[in-house]
C-alpha cells in the first residue's frame, strides 16, 4: 500500500506514557507500509523514536484526576482547539487518538464531522464506568482499536467498528520472566525476599500514595529484617518529589533502592509488588507476581468518583479474571497497617503464589498478539476505505 500513499499525513495524540507506548507500537507497524508518511501531533519519546513530530511536549497534557483537569481546562482546551484548526486545514488521511479520551474524543468528534477518519486506540473503559460515553464514541470514532478480548463485542453491539489487536505489554513482557537476571541487574542477591513499591508515575499519585506505601514497607521490615525494597521512579521530578514526601513524613530510615525507570526490571526482581491501580497492575500480572493494588486520591475527588463504578474491581488483573485474584485497598482502606498485612500474605502464602502464577500465565496468553502488525493493518484498512 506504500506506493499509493507515500505522501500521507497521519495525526496522532498521546497524553501520557501509556499512550506513548501504544502509539509507538502502532507507528512501528505503519512505517514499513508508509515509509514517506508524515506522523505528527502530540506524543512522547517512544513515538518520537519512530520519527514522530510532536508540536507540543506530551507532558503539557499529562494530568489525571477530575479536579486537576478542571483547574487546567482553559490551557488544555486551547491546545485542543489549535491542533483542531491545524488538522482541519491540513486534512490528514486519518487521526489516531492514543488513549487519553477526555482530550481525544472531543477532538475526534470535530474531525469526524469534517470528514476526517478517526481511530481511537484504546477503547475507553465504558464497561467499568461512564457507560454513557458510548454516545460520544459513536459520534467521534470511525474505528476503535481494543486491547482486551471482551471489549470487541461491547463496541460491536453499539455499532462502533472495532478491531481487537492484543495488548502490547503482553509482547514486551516475557512469558517466563527471569527473576535471577533482574536481581543481578539491580545488584541484589538472588536469595531473600524483595518487595517492589510502585506508588504511581504521576505527581498526584505520588502525593497521595507514597507515605502510606513507605510506612507499610517499614512495618514489613519490622516483621522480616531481611526484606529488601526497590522503587522505580518515572523521572527526576518524581524521584525528587518521592524523597521530599518521605523526608516530610520522617521515613528516611526505611531503606529503599530507588531506580531511574527500570520498572520492568524492578517487577521481575520482586517476590511481591505493592502497586498503585492502573496499567502497572497489569504489568505486574504479566510478570506473574503476587501483588496488592492500592490507590488514594484527594478526598473530595474520592467522594465524587466512588459511586461511578459498575463493577466491584478497579485493578485490571481482577477485572480480567472477574474475581478478586489479588487484594484491592482504596482510599481510607489503604492505610499502612492494612497494606502491610495484605502484602505479608502475598509474600508468605506459597500455594497462593503458585495459583496466581498459573492464572496470570493464562491471562498473558489471552492478550498476546502482534499488536504492531494488527493495529497497523486496521489503520491501513480505514485509510483505504476513506479514499
């Protein structure tokens, strides 16, 4: 298809690291078919490594939570409107929104109305909350790309063209992770228990999760002096803020090995992981590790959002399993004592660990596709139909 589309322009927007990863995989699949195409919009370092041109730093869009978004609404709307006007003038072959639905669906709706094909990757979790959003999706999205098998039927029944393309993380993470190699890479002895702490990559997540997570580590250390703790940091800002929060809480005595990135190595090295809800919990499951999922947020935001969910689980491993495979502790329940107790059970129950490993292996197989090839093929079909 490359010969007929050498000069194509494709616009993409990713608003946070997970979307950057998804879009980068898609671009790696598209580039062999469209070697001369221009890929541009808003994206992060992984997309730019694929030859993507970002008109704004992706960090300008990276904000999570109802109140933080409201506080920055005017700025974000200004970026959206400016990009919309540029794309309406240019008329790219297609627009691809990589997750970030609050921003991308509104942009997609305006572009689709103007006759520009719109593709959304990945499907918003309308099965978890805000099911009414399907009306917006129908008017905004020409084709939906989904990463979980059960989502395909949901969108098909709603009349939204859809393709299941597999989850990129299932390809990036080995079916049989090498725990020993990960520990050697981190300079850790291969024996003894290791706990990985992942309070979140966003500043707001660090603000509300860090102290409780580190206090739980202190309680665990009191039970077993041989425990080692490791915490991957998403960047320098996150590392500095994490250390500031630990110091303010007087928790400097808790020995934690901080890493610059290397989250997958930290998970692979672990016996169990204390993880903030989000994509990271799926990563932990794909590494076949026991975990405790926890999440805290601003109290007002919690009071607003806690009534919106449609199902009893928030962690993706539990949602995929349709049961509480691993504990979830939210807001007030995510106190240090409860976190430490739940983590201790994950560390000490050997039969449970074996059962989890098998369930997570089955989950891994269900998500495994060549997502770069599958997603690129779906995009190329949309472009071809629009000619």
